[in-house]
């Protein structure tokens, strides 16, 4: 196929050039009806691409023309058997993967650092999760990946698991040993589903740099989802789902992916009015990756290396690098839980100055207008892409230098140090997420919740990893962990008021 084509962009151009009298939705008529308050800043051009299904522009839910061709080009580029455009982010792709792999009464192994969209997939599917806890990289206070050893052990205990759902790379660029994990999954006839939200670009890394990660699909994953808006030139909400088809038979049970079912599931989790600007951005992002992908990744790596070196030379600052791959960082079972790191992520710590990641994030934002993607107890994380500039990196480096020089100006948020960065153990599961979701809930004071079954998913943000899933018992350990966030005034996703003063718990007596 010709990777220099952009079928969807060309189709919309054709529609626009035909100068139609337009009576379809959307009502702004290919740009004329957008508020001038907005267009005087942006111009009107891009709004003309906000169109709908027409004979030129095809239909995402039943593609036969431009979208079909654009998706085929995408599949060819990523060496997938099928690829799909998503307009509701990786969130809907994760839901669709889980819904395709498992249904009510079946088991699925889930890495406990999964994004909350995995929980939504569990609720919709009704499947029973069996969790694998990722390792902690102590030196940086962050989660590593899950290891092949952990996966094998969990399959030995739960051979009926139909699939494994995991994240790789993580927000911090930590990459698991997908190749070995895929082998183990397939040995048990299970599908490997990878949330590769942060990894759409790694496929274009220099293959001579063996420490740079390979893509999940290249390593044997059966399905993966990538947020193209996070790391390539696509617009927010634009993601893709790739499928690699293989015969997966285990003890005479066929567990191969059913593409028709996947398409039906994508229909469930996506709008019937998919946004054409988003889809066009995917078409064009794929085009750019095909033409310039290697150079784009190289540029991001160069920028990162440039800043990493300079920041490492600043007193009290350090950046995470390849040294975390050393075996001494892990115990036996989690050995190999980190297989590679994406060096286009810049993980920065000023903990040697007594500055937490949260504090560093705030100082960078308020005093230097440097916007980081994420902060945690110890670190801030920059997502560096080809579209950053040396000037961006210099501003970051300079801000770090000034913070190091003026370290006493830091406004300490005293209690943040009281938060335990070690995640609590996996709680007892009394109900599946779906059973809990459909069980009558009552609201109680958070202080009275120990021993109760949570009806909610509670995920302190950042990093947004659920500490408790619906259906799990709130142990004293979990309570203490979350209480530290609550007392500290941190934002807590899943709790109604965002502050965790109250929590909904299950009353297993009744259904909703
Ligand atoms: C690991 C991971 N998975 C999934 C998502 C959701 O992706 P999206 O924003 O594309 O829906 C995120 C978002 O940050 C994420 O970090």
C-alpha cells in the first residue's frame, strides 16, 4: 500500500471542494455557524473538517471507503492484521478489548496498575478479575511493570484465566517483558491485551538501540490500544486499536479473537457520530509516522538526553535513566519486571533537596510556566515528543537550576511526606466489579468504612491507579493509605465529592 496517501483527509477535501448546500449534521455548516468569539482567534478553516457520514467520507461503524483504506494503511504500518480508529480515547479501546476477551463468569488477569478504564471494562463484561501487583522501584518510588514470573505463578493458580490485561509502557516509560509474558499467556491459551496508551511511537525507535523498547504487537500481544494523541500528532481522544490474529486453542477450547464481536463491541463503546476531525488527525498522524517516524522518535530522544544530562548536573536534581534496569533493584519473583524504558520520558526528582514531586510540579507551573504531565510523591514527569523544542528543554533546565539555587523558597506542604508511597496489598474481593456496581449501595462516613465492601473505585490522582475496586473489602491498611491522601487534601477520583469524606459501600442484601 502507499503510505504517502491520506484517504480520509482527501475524502473530506473532496466534499469541501464540492461546495455542497449542506443539510446534514453538524449544524454549523462546515464552519459558518461557529461562534465568532472563537473563530476570531482560531480562524474557521479547521471547522470545515467537522463533517459526518457522506458518500465521500465513509462510516466508521461500517467502513467501506476512505476510513477502511485509512485503517488498512494503519494496520500495514504497525504490521497488525486489523487496526481500528477510536474516537473515545484508549479508554474505549480498553473497554472493547476486555469485552471481546471475556464475559460474565470468566476470569481475566489484570495488572493492578491498570488505568480505570479497565475497571469499566470489567463492569461491562461482568468478568472476574484476578490481580497481579506490579513491583515498586524503590529508588524512584514508582511502580515497575509486572514480571513473567508473576504472570506464570498467577496462571498456575488460575489456569482458567482467559486473558491478561496489562499496561506497558507505563506513564513513567517503564516497559515489561511482553515477549516472555505473551509466550506464557499463549501457553495457557489466554489472550494478551496491552494498554499501550503511552507507546504508539516506540515502533519507530532505532532498532540498533537494543535498550529502546519494542512495541507490544511486535512482541506477541494479541491486541493493544494506543493513545495517538499522547505521543504523536493526533488530537485529544484519538486512539487506535490493533489486532494480531492467531489460533489460540487450549484443551480443545478455541479462544481466538472474534473480529465480528470486537467490531460489535467497538460499536457499544463509541459514539454513532464519530468526530471526523479526530479521525482525520489519526489519518495524518499515521502518514507522518510512516514518512518521518524514525526521525520523530530520534528527535524526542535527543531532546530528552540533552535535558537529562543538564538536569543531572544540577545540585539536588536527578533524572531517571537506564540504570533502573539493573537486577539489584528487584527481588527474585519480580526480577525482569522492567525490561526496557522509553527514554523519551523524563522522570525528574528533587527529593535530595527535600522537595516532593507535587511541590516541584507546582513551583514549575506557578513560577516558571513549565507544565509537567504528572507528579507524584517524589517525581515529576515530562512527556517529551518530536514537537518539543530545545527552547522548551532549556526552560525546564533553567527552572530546575533556579529551584536548586533558591531551595529555601519552597513552600513545604508538610503532611505530604506522611503519605506512604508503598501501595497497600490487594484487598479481599467479595463481589465482582459488575456485581458491586449493580448492588444497592449506601453512603457512609469514610471514617466508618473499615471492613465494608466498597461500591466505588477509589483512585488517588495522580497517579490515578485504583487502590480499591468495587466489590473489595476496605481493610485497615487500605484505609490508612487513602486516609493520608484525604488528610492531605489530594484529589481522589471515584469518590463523589473528590475528597473522600463519604464513601458508597455495598449492601449485599439488595440489588439496585
Ligand atoms: C495507561 C493509560 N491507559 C489509558 C488511558 C486513557 O487513555 P485516553 O485518555 O486516550 O482515553 C490513560 C490516560 O492517561 C493511561 O495513562
